[in-house]
């Protein structure tokens, strides 16, 4: 019980803002180099149950480094996977047009595999894909609290509440289509960040065979603002910035 409470506290801390002020003073935030974004578009996708506001720190970091980030525009990430992918695809296409070329997709947790499905469907829209704690190998590899929340949303859908999470996404044709997209090869470079200290998803499920694996030491929720992760992410993003930018 004590271990579970400690894990929960560690995952909740970044949600309430712990560590953000220190990040602003860390070299991961303050250091910039000649390989910065130069206007490259980035679409940032929140995780399960999250909204664009939950990714504000990451978007701010990207903007400060010269990228042109935008939110995913999905509302709260709890709906049908197929519908969310359609909407995310439209967002990516619009941002690619606005910024003048293919963009980078950065997705946290479920947001990462929504991004991967768009990457498989529309590879011409992307220069790269970043997945932060994304259980690609098993989307249902979650810890107790998330599993309970997922079951509750499915039950709400069965009771007639629309726009949440329907059973077809868990064990029907929607899940089958999702799994096919998550195992398909990728036509662009991809990076999968994982942490053995992840208290929300199983870290082994994050090891996408089509991506570079990068281990970090933060909690699942902290991945959107962890200094170590951002330090590792910066040169990888810079490598995807085309010369014309």
C-alpha cells in the first residue's frame, strides 16, 4: 500500500506543477543552439484524459527554441480512437499547410499512438514522430488507476453517454485497426521515450521496434516537462529541421 501511494504521489506531482519553476532555470530550457527549430511545425498531442492545456509547458519549450507548436485540438482525449485519429490527421494536415511543409508529431501516452496511426496513414505530412511513454506494443498495458478509469468510461458508453470510450475500442474492430497501425512500419524517423519508473503504463510496451528507444528516469506524467527528457529530445528534433527553414 505504501509503495502504491508513493507511486501515485510521484505521478500526481507534475500534474499540480511541481518542478516547473526549476525547469525554467535548467539548461534544458535556457540553452539554445544553431540547430533550433527555425519555424518547423510541431503538433503536440496529450495523453489519455488530457487536453491541450496539459501540454502547455512542452509547447512553450518548443516555441522558445524556435519551433511552431500547436495543440492537437481534440478536446479531452477520451473518445473513440478512430474518430480522434481522423481529427488529428486534419489538424496535422492544416498545420503542415500553415507552416509550409511536413511537421513533427509529439504525443504523450495515448497521444503517441494516435500520432503513430496518423504517421502510418499520412507519412507525407510528417518529418518525425516522438512518443512519450506510449504503450505501442500493448495499448492496454496500464496500471490500476488508469485501468479503473478506462472501465468506467466504457461503462458510461454502454449507458448511452456519447463521446467517451466505447467497448469496440477495447475489444472490437476499432481495437483491431488500432493494433494494425501500431505494428505497421514507419516511413519517417521516430523516437520512443520510456521510463522504468513509469507508474501508469508498462515500460516494455513502449519499445516500438520501428523507433529509436531512449530511456529516461522520470514518472509518466513528468515526461511532458522533464529536464532530462527535453535534453535528449532537443538534438533529435534539431536533426529533423530541414535546411530551408
